[in-house]
């Protein structure tokens, strides 16, 4: 097969196979972690499994679509994407549209399915910030005209999401925007100043209400607060301790029997640890590491600044979600309600994650096509030079005639 044929058929199989493995694993773990609560609430042990499977199939279709949809079109679509994010966040405030669960209004009801707009805003903000910073390279070192404008839009997103309230998602969006700004070449003094201001604002917001502060610092002393703020973390500790190295066996978790809240969503990693032990955890993190490293390589190899920043932003978001969720499960960070990518139950999360991975696969395709086109050009150039040299070598030299020669 020649280079031209390979260029048309290139697919990033490393990325696709890894995503397929961890997604299938996540589907199995959702069934294992949720069949008890599914039967208790809906008299259907497959309730959560079936719904997640539906979203996973739709997500797979979207992955393929965005893998072949040129990411460069997002430049023109960026204003519409930002507008759509604002509309979704405002719809939450509309009575009978926004859905309140456990005191938080983070969902909207569409056709019997609950979607979480903040999940879509995660990706929308990445596209927008990557697009704007890719255009501001000539003056990215200037604070007011280069760094600040896109962050104002992110700040509005942050405030609207905090109103739900959803501190974890809002914080992750701001962190990713800051990391994209860093990769785009913004000055460190500007980023450190903004980061310090954001940290102060978050602290002020947290200490303004006792329950917020208890949630943020409660993870440090969970056993002292076992009857309240520390209960979920203590149950997570028990699940992890029960699993040990090899686990209690698939489906044999005790903590999912109404001891550990959100066992199939935010704390599914604890159930993985309990049933499959550190071996199961190792499998999850090996898959995630492969995806993240592959994403970094794709971003580093991309010659287009927009594509590079977009790839890095997707990788940053994936990494922050993984860190926040893992930290909450093992008590290293406060519980923020952020799902674990590919594992946690949730339609919005899996949809956005797969769309992000599809865009990443498309950037990989474009980067590889560009590389192979350069190889074709170099090969054509070398053939032309070789042909020219061959003609020159075969052309006989004409004798020089001088007066007096016969």
C-alpha cells in the first residue's frame, strides 16, 4: 500500500482500543455496583446498566462522527458553542426545566433523560479558549488584550455553575483554562496573579457558609465526622481495605449494599478496588495513562496552534477529572462530585468524554496526514533530484572546438 492510501485510512488504533477497553470495563463495573440499588428503586437490576449502555452506544456513534469531522471547523463554530453553553446554563434556572437533586440544581430534563449542562460547558470552554489563544499569539504576553478576554467568558461560566452549586466542575473549568493559557505562551507572572486571586475568591466563598467549609476540610478528619460529612469517605476506606490486592471478587462488594452512597457514580473506583483489588485499579490507571500520554503526544506533534491547544485542553480536563475523583475516593482531596472518566454512571459525562476523544482522534488523523504529505513531498522531491542527476550523468559532453583542430 502506498503512502497516499495509508494517508486516507489512518486511524489512531492505540487511542481507540484503549478507550474501548476501559469503557467496556466501566460498563461491567456499573452493572456490578448498581444492580442492588436498581432493584430497590426500580425493581430492575439492569436499570442503570441499560441506560448507560444506551448512552454508550450513542457516544460511540458521536466518537466516530467527530473523529472524521475536521476539528478546524470549530474555529467558525466557536461563537455558537459559547452561546449554546450560556443557553444551557440559563435553562437550569427555568422552573420545571431545571431538575433539583439533593439540594443542587445541575440538570435539565429532556425527553425523560436528565442532562448535566456543566459537562458540555467543560468541552465548550476548551474549544473557545483554545481558539481565542491560538489567534492571540502575536500579543499573548500582554495581560489586558492577550490573556484576560477569554478568561472573562470562563469566569461567567464559573459563576453560573457555582450558582447550581457545583464547586468541583466550576474549579476544573477554570484550571483547564489556565493550563491552556500557559501552553499558549502566557507570562507566568500573569497566570500566578490570576491563580492567587482565584484561590482567594474560592476560599472566601467556602468560608462564607459553614457547610461548605465542613465539606472542604471534612476529608481531613472523616472518622471524627463519621455521622455526617465524613460518612461517605469512611465507607470508601472500608471498601478499599476490603479489596486488598486481588479483591473480594466481581460482584462481591459489601459496601454497595446501601453502605457507600453513590457507589455506581462518583465512588465507583472504591467498588473497583473492593471487588478487583489493586489489580483492577492498576488496569484502570494503565488505560488512563495510555490515553493521557497519547493525547500529549498528539498535542505536541500538531503543527496547528489551535489543534495543539485543543488536544492539550482535552487531556488536561481528563486528567483533572481523574485526579479530583481519585483524590475524593481515597481521602486526598475534598469530595467534589466529579465523575471518573469512562467508569462513573452518567449519560452527560460519557457523551462529552467520547466527543472529546473523537476530537482528539481527529487531531491525530490530521497530524498524521500532514506528516505523510510532507513525506510524499520529500519523496517526490528526492525522485525529481535523482532523475535530474541521472539525466545529467548520461548526457555526453560535447567536444570543444578550437581553431586549428582538424
